[in-house]
């Protein structure tokens, strides 16, 4: 399915579609919101800070006054906020065509925890999206040709980020905290979840598909915890700009040829840069026993059991 320089011009019309994008006030989330709105979608900008979200929406409307945007509060580090968001969304909308699980926390220097006491990278990046998606599966099932696109990271297979692995003996890094290993764990968890969810949906003949992506090395504020050398110098010299980096998740979310279970990323410089294509994630990410174990634990930790219907 290789293409030449796939870009936002290849995205089909999204008119009459409803799209949720988490982390929509900055970086890839903001750019994805801009592009999807330009394609005619109703974009729900799910953000932790409403003021920042409204400012981001205003920025989009500066160049696209007709952009159909709805800024809604969502804190993925708080299960109560996630449940409130889902309840509010269900009251306002009767369809959901695309859910883009994009928001992420990367490598805080000191261990931080969510409202429920989970290490924030595992808690927000994985558990928060796990719960959010589960609460929205019913409306996704009711929407023809709906899709979930999950943002992961290239670090999920890098040794400097733990290999990456799921550290079941200390998921919340209470015994020791390694910011890079914790981030790698959360990004591997994103992929294990995406592939397992796609398998489970297919097993009940649901038409909802799940894809995943990684943005290579993209210049965003995610790298702010790595100091001047990485967050400023390396970003400006080597990273893709946010327009290029956003193409990966946008292809995962919109390419009509995808069937579910694909992983989209750039292909140049060891997948650091380039245009979006189908790539392979780590061998561990395809481990069904590992994904089932993580799924079971995620249901217990969130207190939420997925209910699958064939739509």
C-alpha cells in the first residue's frame, strides 16, 4: 500500500463526520484538528484546559472561519473527568465517526500521579484512553464505518526506553522511577491496547476498526522535559515540523484502505522522518498473551469492563 508522499491532500472529505481528538489544544492534536475541520468534519477538541482549548479553536478559525469546532473538557488523568466527558458527549451527539487518542504526557522529571494515584504516563497515556474508548464504544458501534486511531511512539521499541516492556511488578513506578522506561511502557501499552481492541471488535463482527500511528521525531512541546539541547536545539535541527508529523495519525484516522490493526509511521532515517506508510511495531507489541494480560489488569484498574456488541 505504499504511496508517494501521502499528505493531507489525500484525505477524503470528512463532511458530516464527528471526530474527537484528545490533546487538541497544541502540537499534533491542534494540527489534526485544523486539518480535519478543513476537510469538513465536526471536531470535538477534547482538552484538559478549556481556556487553552478555546484559544486553540480561535487560532484555527483565524484561517477557517467556518471551522465546526466544539471544545470540551477532558482530563485523562482523572477517571471522573473522563466519565463526565463521555456523559456530556452522549447528550450532545448521536454519532462518532473517528476517535483519535492523541494526548500524551512525556517523561516528567519527577514521578507524578493521576487523581486515582497512578503514575501519570501509564495513567493518562494508557489507562485514561482505555477508559475513554470503552465509554464511547457504544456510539462508535452505532456509527457506520467508524474508526479509532491510537497515537503511540517510536520509543516503544528503543532500548533506552526500557526495551520497551510492561513492568507488571511495578506498573506505577512506586519502587523506583525511570521517566524514560515509564514513557516507553505507556507507548507500548498504547499499541497492545490498539491491536487487542481491534481483535476483540472483529471477533464480534463489529465494523469499528482500530489503527495506530507514531509521529517519528516531531517538534512538539512533548520534549520539554529533556532540556535545551533536545527541546530546542535537536528539535529545530532534526525534527519534522508538526504539519509533517501529524500526517501519520491523520492517515491512520482517515485512509479508507486500512482494514484495522495497521501501524502508520514515517520510513526515513530509522522511522524518524518521512511521509506516512504502514510500518511494523515491535515484536512484543504483537504478543497476544501480553496484550490480554494488560487488558485484564486495565479493566481492574479502571473499574470498567468493556461491553462488545456487533453494532
